[in-house]
C-alpha cells in the first residue's frame, strides 16, 4: 500500500482504536488531557512522521546521502521520505536516482517533488513514467522556484511551462494516471511569499481558495512550509477546515541547526519566530551544539502541543472521517540531509527505542558527524573517515515497530514477499537486485529456489557493491598494510565491537540482537572465526519484545541459533568435529573452488530459522536457510574478498598475497543449531567458544 494517503488513513484508524481503548479504561484521563499534561511524556501511539532530503551536489555527497537514507529508514521507520526537485529540473537525474534507490533498496515509500516550472506536458509525462517504473507512487505537485534571474514569484505569475500553476500539474497527473499516484500539495501557514498577507499576518482568503481548488482537482494531502509559531499553524488548520478542506494537513518541522541559519532561513522565507524561541536561543547563540539541543527541545514541544491540541474528538473509527475536525496526526521533518536532530526529537516523543549494548564500553559505531550532505560548505563530506568515539543517539535509535525481522520492500511486485534466505541479511540491497526480475516472490513458505517462478539467483554476473568510500578510506577501515592473518582477524573483531562501521560482507552495523553476545563474537573473530552472519536462539519471546519482536502484538517469535563465518581449512576441521559431537547441529561449508562439505545433513532441505505464531494467522517463517541459495551467496561472498579488499594493494605485495591466500583457501561455513529451547539457549555459542579457545 505505497500511496501515502492510504497509509495515513491506516495510521489515523490505529489512533482512533488506541483512543477508544484508553477511553474505556480511563475516560476521565482521556477527556481532561491538556498540553501541559503531555509536555514531558511520550505522546500516544497512532501518529506518523516523514523526512525530506535534497540531492547533493557531488558524487561523494550523493553516496553518503544514500547511506544516510538507508540508515534512517532502517532505524527510524518513517512513513515516507520526500526527495526535492532542483530549480527548473536542474537535479532531475539525481532526484530520480535517489528516489529509485530509496524505493527499491531502502524499502521506504517516496514522495517525489515535481515542479512544473519550464516543463512541457511531454516532459512531465516522461518524468511521471520514469517515477512509475522506479516504483514511486507519490508526487508532491509544485509550481516550483521562479526561473533565473527572477528572485521571487509575484502575484499572478505563472511557471513558464505548459502547466501554469500547481493546480494544472495536479490535473495533468490525474488525467494521465488516474488514481495511481498519491498527490500532495504545499500549504503556507504564514502565506505564500507571492500572496497578499492580511493585517493579522494570516493568508488571504484567495490563497486559501487556491489551496482548496488544488485539492478539489485531485490532490490528497497538504504538507506545510516550516514554522515556529504553533498558534499560527493551529489557526491555519482551523481556517482550512472552515472552508471545507478535509484532507490530512501535515505540518513541516525544521530542526534548528544554528542561530545564524535560523535567522537567515526565516528571513528568506518570511517565517515569524516567537520571542520566546529567540530568547531561549539568544544566550547560547555562539554555541552551535547548545543551539541544536535547545532547537530539538523546541521542536519536540511544538509536536506535543500540536498533537495534544488537535486530538480528534471522534471516539469511533466507524463514523470517523478524515478532516471532520482539526486533528493532526503526523509531522514532516525538513532534515537538511542531517540525522541527529531529527532522531533526538523522535526519541524525546517516544517514537523510538534506544538500544544499549550490554558489553561494557561497547558501542555500535556509525558515522554521525551530521555534516550537511551536499551543502555548499560541505561538498566533500568524507563521512567515511572513522575514529573511535562515544555512540550517538542516531546510532542507538530503533523504531518500535517491525513487521518482519527484515525490512519489507515497498515495490508493488514484492508486496506479498514475506520469506528470505538469511545469507543476504547483512547485504539486503544485493538480494533485492539479484531478485529484481523474479516473476513472483515466496510468501508463506519458501518454495523450490530453482523454480522458474523464482528466477535464478545465480543468473546475475555482477553483484551489488555498496561503497566503503575511496581506496584510502577503505584502507583506513580494512588495513593499510596487513601482513598476517591476525591483522585481518582484528578488522572483523573491530566491526563486531563497532569501531569499524562496515566490512565488505556487512553493509549495516551489528544488529541489536547481537549486542547480547557482542564480547563473545569479538573473541571468536580474534580466534579466526570471521563472522559475516549470526543470530542467537529465541524460544517464544513476546512479539513486542524490544529486541527480538516483530509481527505485531499478541504473538510469540522463535529462532534457531545460526553462525556463518570464514575459517581456515584447519578450523573447518575443528568445526566439523564440534558439529559431529552435537546431534542438534548441522553444518554446510564451501570454498572458493566450489568444494562442498556437509555435516549432520541427511537431506539438504530448507530450514526455517525464524518463525512466529500470531492470533488468527498462519505460522509465519520469514527467514530460512536454503542450501542452494547458500552456494549462490558463497559465490558472491568470495568475490568480495577481491573486489572490496584485495584490490586495495599492489599486485605481488605481502598484503595482496595475504588476502588472495585467504580468499582461495578459507571456507565459508554455516552452522545451524536446532536446539533453541534449552535452558541457557546458547549451546552453539558455547561450543564455538570452546573451539575458539583451542585456536588461541
């Protein structure tokens, strides 16, 4: 259901259901809530949030932005992200590239900005078709920035293209594509710069009528310009409802990054700033970090007040109609391509869980320098330069909802996909690319991976490679001059500990569930069991468990212990002996030459590694191990030694020969422990540690 308007309706019905439950249990508390009551507490469930990003100017900035969108989509789970459109279509290729990446690989729905300035109808039709082919189903229809050298629109100005104004663009989209696209339009609580403003600072009735005309022409929702005066926004919503605008109105929130930028942007956009806000910032105006902290507090207070003062008075989802009142259920954050402030605001509103690694001093490390990706002053944006430091909130934050253990795709052709092999769990974009042309996707049960309906995983001759930056950046992470195997072991161990953010086989940091065994994993890697995938056993954890939960309330989730690693031939033999001694374990192994080894496997069938039991639903098993898929993954995994590591060093050098030797001699080993229900639940881990102890 990738149309934003449809997703908003679902969220609003969820909010009504929560409100109804709260009312039945505590009607007095529900009817007496004020803005002061919620000022310091988490807001109630049933609201949504989304993020805006803009195309950077450089290739390095673009690469870093894609990484940031991936991370924020995975950790924060926004309802959608919007990608802006440069003046006169100047960023067309980058905007579409970012939108396609976010929709296909970050698995988040995209709202594509589209301005009609200077575009013909044929060009607009072509852009819409390109968006459709990328899986994008939502358009923010805008007139756009005035053509150069005009500095601002004036009353009555038109775009200069075939569509004079945003309303013409809305009509054209509906004419060409019917209801396929969800359409948003812009709202201006303090008036569009080209409109006449009333004496009281509000927008004229003519501008309000223009907004209503766009919605009557087929637009679905409104996203507003950013503001800092909540009273002005609340009055704007009332005026919209008063003239019959009943669609969702999403307020735009821009976190304050610095005192000077606040003054500059509000002046440029004619945005008023209450004296109470300026007074709080004035005393720390020269300290950007302090300004950001207070700015996050201000934004969170704005959100709480808006939610509290616009709460729906409807008590039943049956008679509820979007827009019948002044309720607001979501926020659109103008991130400026930054991460930390938005994360802090959402955490303070109770929208996120904040993970805490259990090991002393351990930190999940990702870059969070929060340099503005693509800005004029930060074009280089080398955020792949790493250093040890304290973990930040953007690294610990985690959305409180998971539909499946992995993030589902937003593409229409993958809408029923609910099963994936575990091997690509740390390289999900590679799996999506490999299976992009499948005729259908496994749903309910994983079928025969060689079936024509599923395509052939091995047909792809080139593998998706996320970038670790330039060669110098990769050497900084993987080693400038590794001379022995222990140097390589240390890189893997430091990835587990968080001081190395990525390795070629893992494009995401360590998963939160692995925090429980983080010290043990680091020890195993320093002993030469080079981990690329693992999961601990789980026996009937509640489906709302903060770490292992998925699938909604009222269920129980299970998973078998799994460990996948590169090991030398000698250690492969030791692991073989270990598995032989434990009847509950099975092992699959293969080397770069294709030599296979199987231990404890009677018939190499598919094994469910993660499954869940939920009320009124069949058993779900979203993560599996397929021996055939493992062999395909192994081909990719061994190739990464060459493409992402070996290529860093001069041919014939000691470092080159070391990596080449490990690639050609090591085995990729996968071990499954079917005993997920014993008291300690860590039979596999303890057995591996025993093997590791013999290796040290």
